[in-house]
C-alpha cells in the first residue's frame, strides 16, 4: 500500500507539469489502455489511422482486479491524450489514478459504458470488502456486449479525432460482423454438450456473462473479484456440488492461481478432471498468439471447454477469421 501511495503522489506531481503541454508538443493521438481486451479493441478500431499511438498497461495473464500502476505506467499516463479502461470497478486499484487524471482534464472513457447504460450488466457482485452488490465487470464474455463496446468506442474515437470518424466506424462495423459469426459459431458449438452436463466450474466467478450467452450454468470457487482467497468452506462447498452433480471436469484460469481449484478437486474425490488447458478469464494470451486477441481468447475458451468435456469442435464458418486455431484443434 505504501508503494502504491508513492506512485499516486508521483502521478499527481507529473500531472502538475501539464498534460496539455505534452499533447501540444506531440500532435499524435496518444491513447493509454488498461486491460488486454481494451488494448486489443482499441488497436482494431484505430487500424489504418496514422498518427495514433496505443499503449497498453497490462500484459498477458495479468489480473486487473489487483493490478497497481508502476512508474512506467505513470509516465505513459502523463503523456496520454485519452485513457480507455474496462470499468465497472474491474481495475479497482487504478481508481485513484483515473480520478487524478480526470481532475487534471485528461479524457477517460470506460469501454463498458454502453453495456451498462443499455442495462445488460448483472448486479449483485462482490469484488472486495469495500465493493459489494456492484455490477459484474466481466461483461466482455458475451460477444453481443463486446459489439456494444466496439460501437461506443468507435464513436468516442470519432469525437476525439473527427477527421478519421469514417475509418473508426468502418472498422467497428467490420469487427461487429466478425463478432456475429463468432457468437453464432460458439452457440452452435457449445450446444453439442447435453444440457444436463453444461456446468462450467472455474477458479473465480468470471463467466456469468458467458453462461448467459451460451446456455451454461456457471460456478466459481472465488467470488467475482480475486482480492480474497477461497476459504476452506468455499472449497468444501463447491467440491460437494461437483461430486453431487457428477461434473466431469473443472477449470483453472490463466490469470489466477490453480492451487485452490486443485484442492477442491481433491476434496471432491478426484472424480472431476482438470481442463486440457487454462481458460482465459480476466486477461488474454501473449501478443501475436491465437489467444492474444479477444476473438482468439473466446474461441480458445470454447475449444478448451469442448475438448475437456470430450466433444468435437464444430468447424469455423468460412468468413470467420480465426487463423492460428489449428494448433488447438490438433491437440
């Protein structure tokens, strides 16, 4: 906490030097993004636009619930014209930093805003001792929500850079068409698992939107946030549920510790196996990997679930651009 306070004070000091001056000296649109998903979306929507720089703060496998700004983050934020973040308290430890930026006149935008405003978020989540009965921040796991996020971000970019508004809109439209195909493929692919078997048991409760979109029941060992460890009672309770329902497989996540899930599996008597690979939850995979994009991340999770349950993966539609999936399909 002391280290974090020093970084916040450092940010405040840097902001006093004037972000407006930094922007005046550099005519490019300097955008800082927080999560891997937001970075990916921003890069897709700004493709083909010169003079735009996108700097992502969080890397592959980073848990945004507990992420704290580093000294290099402070420098990047000081040079930014705009900061795009996921929102709904996903980046809880960055809240003070974002407030400081807004106070100094830096444009900030929550990518979740259109989804929240449309009423498509789930309430009743607990992210920490301080954040209880709030909206579940994992809205991106429903591709329809991600379409709304893309449309809203394209409109925001057009406001910041009107000269390139047509490009942002065209990029969003093309991307939305791909998301339509991904959603339809995912629904059909996951429907091969009989409804009575559709239980998704994961490290933490990040997949409610996924379950709603694709017709699966979801249970997480930890709550919606990851700031607290799963208790022995949590492990015992979920182990009993897994054993009683005869659930054959449970999943660890790429951005969360696997130890609690493994302990739960043992308490359940070892009848349930561990998924063939970790699921992507709060963060995507490495850059330039198949799981390093939103579409690849979601497709990987769907493929992983099907393979772990012992079902074949439905072929992709011809127009769905998911190059690089062959390594997963051959495993």
